[in-house]
C-alpha cells in the first residue's frame, strides 16, 4: 500500500497517468482504499455476491469524484495560474514529445535521427527584463505581476498581430510557458530557424511598446534566445557515446536539458547587449541633460536606475560608459560592446561552473565557452 503523503502515479478510468503531489493526501487516501478493496474483491470467485457488488461499485460517486479530482489536478499542474500559459511541467512534456518524434534509440543502442524533422523544431527562450525594477515601484510585487501578465499576453499570442503572424506563415507555435518566474519558453514546430527568430523579434518589438507601469521611467524589455534542435545533435551524440547511450526516454530528457541551457545562454547574450545600450542611454542623458523617457536624468536618477539596468550587465563602470558614449565610430562601438558582452558571459558561466558538478552540466558549460569564443 502506498503512503498518502508520498508522490504517487495513478491511472483513473480513461485518463493518462497523473502525478499527485504531497498536498493531494485526501485523493491519495481514497485511491489507496479503492485499490485495497479492488485487490480483495478480485480474489472472490466469479458470480459471488461480493464480485457482483464490486462490478457495480465501479461507477460509485466516490470514484467519479476521484476521477474529477484527478482531471482538475492535472489541469492545475499544466497551467500557470498568474499568466494562464502552460506550466514548466507541460512544457517539458511537450518538449520530450517533440524530440521523441525525431530521435529513437533501440535496446541494442542503434540510433535513428530524423534530421529533416529536427531542423523544423526550435526552442525559444524569452527573459523579461527589469522585473526587479517593477517590483520596487508603487504596488510592489503586484506591479511586477501585472507587468509579467502583460508580457505573457503578448508571448501567448493573444494579440491580433501574433495571431495573424502564425496564420500568414502557416507555422505551429505551441508550448507557451512561464518557466522560472521571469522567463518564457516556446516550442516552435514546422518552421525554419529564420521564422523562429522572426517570431522572437516580433515578440520583442511588441513588448518594448508596453509600459511597465504608469510611473515607470525605464522601458519594458525582454531578451530572446533561439536554438535549433538539430544544431548540436551530432556533438551531443558524440558526448553521450563516450560513456554509453541512455535509453530513449532518458536521452530526450538530457538533450532537452542541454538545449534549454544553450537557449538560456543565447538569451543572456541579448540581455547583456541591451543592458549595455540602456546604461549608455542613461549615461548620455545624465551628461547632456536631454533626458531619458521624456524627463531629464539627474545624478540621483542615474545612480537609482543604474542598479536595475546593470543587473544584466554587471562590471560596467562609469569610465566604461563614458568611453562607449563618446565613441562615434559605430563599428568600433560594436566591437567594444562585444568585448564587454564576452566578459559578462564569461563571468556568468564561471559562476555557473562553480555551482554545477554533474557531467552533463560541465559539458553544457564547455559548449557555452566555445560559443563565447566565436562571438
């Protein structure tokens, strides 16, 4: 018999397996009781009164209620309450299904990879910017939640522009998700890398039009990262073969974890670029007095907003901003910005390297460092 307080997986009626967390003790106890009764009654000879009563009890109110609870619980586990988008649990499930349709490993370790199909699947990572700033405004975290909800509406395709985009390009965008509080993920199927990047750009263009709140001085922002599922498959297969290939299910989970880390890295890159640009605009506004966001930037404003703007571009000091702001050659300015972006990404990944010790995480960090070297 299963403990009511432990995590259990149970199938009810025609519904697929549902994971019950610790909070579902009432439903778990009911199912445990039902399973005990079923086990006992199945031992009765066919045609006995007990066996007949067992058959009749399959549609009792208690079982119907348990089935309803299971369906409701599955819905709650798959939907994020704040945004109404899919949860991380649902997103992972959809990601595994997408990979499963393209990659399979037989028990004797023969690998089948449909690269053509893989090349039409992309993971898009979107990271909301300046959420910490939104949480400091009047209303506190409620303001931050409203800001996230506004962005979620755009990410979820709830604008006419997004709906029209999907229709015109005949592509399948699904798996909208709130991943880790300030991040979204999209599984883009049946589209090219260019179309996936175009979608990310469309979302960003819509988000920057949003006002964080009526009192906000800094603009809304979102950084994006797009990774093609086929992009690293050969490199990853070689990595797995060094020891021995896991079974298909484990392979899908590990490859998802790998791709998610790379998509996150690419979002970090765009965040660093945007934050440096924002810091430069603030600095120029302070130096010229021409203002930022419709108002002049005082020294007090600059130091107040710099803290929030620099969270995605730490290590940038006033002398660096002065140098970048004075640079008139656009190409040289891009080169200097790129050097700072590399520095920021290296620092981020050094921190991650100290935190992570698993073999797969170390491999992900090695790939990230190679990507940094290519910037």
